[in-house]
C-alpha cells in the first residue's frame, strides 16, 4: 500500500459544547465543502439528530464496549449507527483521566466499533511529566500494546489513531511539527512491527491546540495524516480552514 492511500482526515471534537444553532451553522457552512480530506464532526450525542451532513460525516465522542442491554446512560454502537454515525472517538485523555478508562477498556471499545462497521478514532498521548522524564515512547507504546493485544491486524486496519499529547490539549501549547512527527513516526514504526502493510495504510492524526495558523505545517509532516481538533472545531470558519490545510 502506498503512502498516497492515506487520505487526509480532519475530525472536530466539540467536547461538551455547542447547541442546535451551532449545528445549523455547520450544516450551512460546511455544506458541499471542497477538501481533499475526510471530514468528521464529533458533537455531543444529543445534538447529532440536527446534522444534515453534506460533504462531511458525524461521529460520537465515546461509545460503550457492550451490546444493547442493561447499561444505564451508555450508548451502544447500534445506537450511534442509528443516529447516523460512522465514527466514534475512543480513549480521549479526558475520559481516560476523568472517567478512569483503562487502555484495555479503550481497546474493547475500538474492537466493538470495528465489529459494527464504525471507525474508531483511538486517542493516545502522554502527560507533561512523562514527556519531561523522556518516557513518551514507553508510555504511548503501552497504550498501543493494549490495542494490539485485543484487535487483529485486519481490525486495526479499520481504525484511526490520534496522537494527542495531554500538555497540548486546550493549552495553546501545540507540539512543534518536529515533536509531532517524532511520535507519529514512533507510532507507525510500532505498527510496522505488527504488519508493514497496516502501518503504511494507517492514518495517524495529531491533536492538541491545532489552529488555522499552525495546521498546515503540522499536516505537512510525513507521518501526520490530519488532525483531531478541539477548540478550533467550534468555529465553522476556523474548522473549514483547518480542513483545507489538510489538502
Ligand atoms: P484542543 O484543540 O482544544 O487543544 O483540543 C484537542 C483535543 O482534545 C481534541 O480531541
């Protein structure tokens, strides 16, 4: 598989923000958007019914690893598909930290997505103290180990990885293009040990303070295939210009 087969990918993560007025604005402004990237908006689940995606897709910010049943408050892959989602973010650091999600649970969620034809956008990334201690590869490597133990090569090939250094999320401190490339290359090399073909085709997104003015240099890195955008995905104009930077 050639590197060109990695179509650029930009996903917005609205987190716990937005309203139906913002959904309507996105329907309007993103309608028929021209970009070489696959574009996804991951809004709060209760807003998804308002989207009329044209030129973009919608996704959730989490999903259950369980099938439909007695799981109060959870959303299954069947339910998110019913709502029109083809994508689900799993393992965002905010959920790993605030909801205590382990790498094993994240892997089960990713596996459940793939089995239902939903593409999981699987987040990995280190906190500042790990970076300062020079342990990024060991830390991210352990997060990846859990994926490789749970998912087959074929299943992994139907996922997207997002590298989001926690110290860069919502802080305005973007990783430099070199810092991002270094970890993305590590991630691709990690997967190449599992399967070279898998690694060559796997899309790896960068997330953490991506803005219209830094997106292009980040996305120009050889192993950066697009971005997972937080704050800047709440402004249609900014999000559109980031999508266009992925061309
Ligand atoms: P920011 O773009 O606001 O830093 O958030 C990144 C993120 O967490 C996307 O999932």
